C-alpha cells in the first residue's frame, strides 16, 4: 500500500502529533508498505500569520498533496490530520480521484476550544470576542468539513467518538478508534524496580495552560509549604528556564528542576529515575507521555482526559483527580509519595495495562482502517 501521512505540524519528531506520524511511518515501512510524510515545512504557500493559516492552510495542503502525487505517483491512502483534509477530501480529481482519504484527529479541536473557553472563564487566559467568532467560523467549520468529506474518520477515544456522532459528522460505521502506541524500546527494556528512583515528581510536556500548569504550580506549592521535601522536574516545557521558574514563588523555586526537550532515551531515563508522574491537563487529545511513563513502572497522577480514563483505574494502576482542583492534585501526589507499597502496586498494574499497546499494534489497526476506506472508495468511485 502507498500511504501519505499529512498534517500541519512542525518537523520536530519529539512533539506529540509529529511523533505519531514518524512512528507510524516506521511501522508501515517495516510491514512492507510505502509511506511518505507531509508536515508544515512541506505545505508551501501556507501563510505564517496564524489566522490566515487557519483560513488558507487547507488549500495549501491540497496543493502540496497534488505536488507530491505528481512527483511520487498517486497514493492509495491519504491520512490527513484535522482541518487540513477539508479540501483534500472534497476535491479528489486527477491523480487523487481513486485515493481513499482518512481524516485523523489527534484530539478534536472542538473539545479543545471548549477547554479554552473554560480557561477564559477561570481567568487563565484571555480569549477576545474576535477569536471567539473567527475560530469556530473558520477553523472548526473546516475540521468538521474534513471529517464529513473523508471516507473514514479515525479518532483516539470514546469521548471524541461520542461528540462526532452527536454532531452527525459521520455514521457510526465510518468512525474508527485507534489509540496511539508505546515505542518498542520502552517495552523491550522496561524499568527496574523502585530502588533506582528518588528524583521526585516528573512533569513532561509543554508548559501551557492546557496542561494544567497553573494547578500544578498551586498543588506543588502546597506540598512544599506543608513540609514535603520533594523535587519537581519539568521536562520539555518549551519555554526558557527563567520563564518556567517564574511561575513559582521564590520559596518554591529551589525545589524545581527544569530540563529542555530531549531525545527519547533521555526521556525514558527520566521516567525511570522519578517516583511519581503527574499530568494535570484540562484537555488532552491522547496523552502519549502517560503511556510511556506507565510502561516504565512510574506511578501516575492524572486528570480524566485523553487516554487516562481508559488506562487508569484509580487506586489500582494510578490515581485520577478532578481537573482544575489543585487541592485534590496535591493530596494525590502526597498519597503516592507517602506510600511505597501503593507506588509498587500502581507501577506493576500500569505496566500490565500498556504492555500490549505497541506502535506495531497501532499500525496494524490503522492499516485495517485504510483497507475499509479503500473498499468504500472503490464502491463509490
């Protein structure tokens, strides 16, 4: 099968959505398929201004796909993320006429937009009325159009599927759920027991409001001021260290370690050396870092967003806390830190939960989606 994975994502394989495409490409090629990737740097002509890019990016993506089809020959399947598939799915002519199109969501933007409105109400960010009009009218309408125009819609979790079916974007039999996987190296060489740990709490992700950083700051401040002598490592925040440190009060900053984005082996070592992983997000499309941490027997505290509800049984394979509740977050972190036996039980259950969730399994399930999309396209073409 000849596959094109497309998305308006930065060409940085350490970032979540780009990493998904890189991992799938590796697996598809290992299974004997041809697979190319189209990222933001290949979508020539897309405006740099974020508002204009939202409006005209899908048109530039269509042109880029036509250009690649001329260079490489027609593709059997184009798997395109979010709004960038709006015109690719709707205008299939010439070399694209027989191509099946799968619309992929690495997290529904409609639900993330709802989260941003909630953040506005909570005083975490300011969302002007102009943005409230422009974003739904332009970006969100194109996300919905891409889903409707594609042969199939590929999602990550049941919550996204329920939203799509409620909106009537697709019939139920044209919507597939395929969760992301864990890199094979994480599962080949899982972490040893707790003896090599001791680095405290680990947060891994962008230092943004969506990741619940303000609630983490509040919760960790409570821990430090209550007398808990524990370190918090912030890995891959994407901001300069002084900017991240400035989120914390002066008396808390000595307990903070900030590390830049790092290669997979460095991240894996961080999972192995810390005692608790925390993911207090108010929204996640999926949350691959949660799976990675669990694969390394790192006990987790998370909010019930993205993949967390399907992976974590609270009190068994980790702890779930309500979003936007720093007191509950602090209490859960303290509970795990104070109980080596609870950490041991959660760590063992976490590994059992994710052991079979490999990228190879994800790739095989995705290929089955492609086969269904091609069959449907053949009947309609």
